[in-house]
C-alpha cells in the first residue's frame, strides 16, 4: 500500500490488519485529499483518491443574552460572536439565544445543553439561519447537533463552555458633598452620585428625611 497527500511524495504504508485473504488500512482523521495505490513487485494499480467531505457546521454563530427579568420588555440585550471553543458568560437566569448559518443543507438541527433532559430543536429562520434559546440555569456546556441531508454528522462536535454569573445587588454612593453640610431651607443643594450594577441600572431614587417629617424618595433617573 502506497499513500500520497496533497503535494507530497508516494510513501509506503503498513497495513493495519492482514491475513492471507485480505488486508485493511484505516485512514484516521482525514482532513485533506489522500491518494492511494497498491503495488506488488513490478505491478501497480491505478491511483485512487479519497476526498474528505466536511461535516455540516454553523458559521457566523451569534450569542444573544437577555438578562433575567427583561425578556420581551424592550430592554437592551447584548449580542456577540461565538468563537471556536469560546465560553458564554451571563447572569444566572438569563435567556440565551444562539443562531448561525449552516454550511450545508440540513435534515435536522438541535442544540444539546448539558443540563437539559433532551436536545432543543433549532428552528429555521427566513434568513436561512437556525436558532434556539434556553435559560442559563447553571454552569455547563452546549454543542450543536447537525445532520446533513445526506445523513452525515460530526461525531465529535465542538463543545462550548458556559458560566452562570451571580447577580449581585446594585450599589449607590453619594460622591459630593462628601462631608456634613449645613444649608438654609432656601438654598439649593447639589448632589453628585454614582449608581452601578453588574448587569445594568433601571432607575435611581434619592431617599431623604427632614426632621419632624417621614422619610421620602425623589426619583433622580430612570433608564429606558
């Protein structure tokens, strides 16, 4: 048995198994064309060619993250590209939507999430992309289960990691004045404040109390 890769020379290869009536050779992980022929003394066969056919995959994969409690409420969501072997990180309880464009016609497309009991069907969009969503309940992994119209599928699809981040409470701080201030009822007091949250602030209120009166709240800022 003689083998030749693209642009290479013919090289003799050892059979994986051989007996008086037959012999076999396994070309593992074939990613490029491979030519082969049989030789016996001065005799040789014609050269045959193995042409690998790529398994169906998704290209231009996008990840859209809807933070907890904001799905369908018109709130801004984040969207980014999913790189090979990349990790998806988002607040625990977020709704994750994955979509991509198949590299070949598919007979079936599903999304396998490590903690989901069954694969999630991916629906075909008018744009030609396929899409599926799921809640990010915990750390885990996911992968695409794609089957081409010819029945071919990748036996070792890329496995992506995902991390569910804890949602910490928001923080607010008065920056100015930074010390005790005395002011008359007619004076205007200017406040500088900072409010932050690891996944976004929806509104800010100033809670204050005048001696002899109940506590009150003043709306400072509301974000759309």
